[in-house]
């Protein structure tokens, strides 16, 4: 059965052909994003407003937005709206912790802002990870194109207090340790998880219930002396983790551990 060719005009956009309307609308929105008619981080109109603009149903708009979400061009934030995706930072797990360097390597221009640099008494959890009763707190916010994308909270060895605030603004945590604590990092423990933004939401332009990625690094000298405990709080719509591996590989198939009744046919 040959499908009837449909043709309709919505504003200045002409829809025609046999493709479903939501596919045509998705292609039109893709074109607007590519041509910067819709700017990165720009919030889309509401579904009813888009339906009126293009002369289609809300179901058509909703389906088109779902297509663009799968293409990675739109990001839906529950309770906030739908936004055009901005630049993404690809982080190689083998370089975990080098978030600033990853942005530079990808041609991005991160804007670090030093929010705190002071000696303080860390909370029990941080003190246990660092191994000192006092620490130097170093808090930074990172922005891309004026938009907050990451927050770092570092507890450093107490000797890092020898650095001035200006030096802290211009130096990474690892460089501060090497220069002012005069110890080399020999042992590193890293952890990565997802959690809600909570108290960090205001630094990342998020709502408290929205998800963030949390990367933690605990570093020590060869003798076990704690040198730093740093947490990165990352917007998941900006950061992605990926790595390239070279074969040959022996990929494990865990299905042979399942009872026969649970194996797929």
C-alpha cells in the first residue's frame, strides 16, 4: 500500500513527503540547532507553544523531542524544561582527575573561579580520608561559556597553607602539593558515583534533586601520609566518560554462570 504524500506548512517551515511528521519536525529542529538558530544551552519553548508554532499536535512535538534527545542534541531537565545541548567534555578514565586538562585538550576554554582557600577542620569523613585533623580547603568552580559545569572541593595536607591565594588561583591541587608540601603522590584511590546535587546545586545551576556525577580522589605519599582528598561534582549533561582500547580481547560472558533455566535461547 502506497502511503499518501502529505504536505503542510507551519509558519515558515514546509513539511511534505511520507515521513512521519515527528521525524520531519525533528529534522527541522536539528537544522535550527546546527545553524545556531537555537543556541547551546537555550531553553526550548514549551510543548504547547512548539505545537502552535509548527501547527502540529503535542504528541508530535513530544515524539520529535524524544528523537533529538536520542541524538544527544536536546536535554530534558525534569521540572525545569528542555534545553539545547552544549559542548560535552569527554573524560578518559585513565586520566581520572585531569578534568581541567581534558577541557583544554578538547579546545574548550574553562573558566576556573577560586571560591575558598583557607585552613579549616575537615568533617570526620574527610579527615578520615586525608588522615589529618586540619587541612587546607580549596574550592573551585569551573565554567564553560559562562555556564557552571563543575565544582571541586579539595582538602589538602596542612603544609599547603604556605601558598598564597594568588598561587592557589593559578595552580592545581597536585602542583600545590608538590611545590609547598614537597611530597610526591605515589598512591591514589579513586571512586566514581552518581548522586543528587543537593547542597552543590547552586554552584552548578541545577535543582537539588537533579543528578550529578561525583568523582573522588584520595592521594598519599609512599609512606602513607595523606596529601589530598578531592571531590569533583560534575554536570552529567556536560561530562561523559569513554576510553579507546586495543585488542585482541577476551570478553567475559557471564551467562555460563547462570542456571540453564535463566539462559537466553
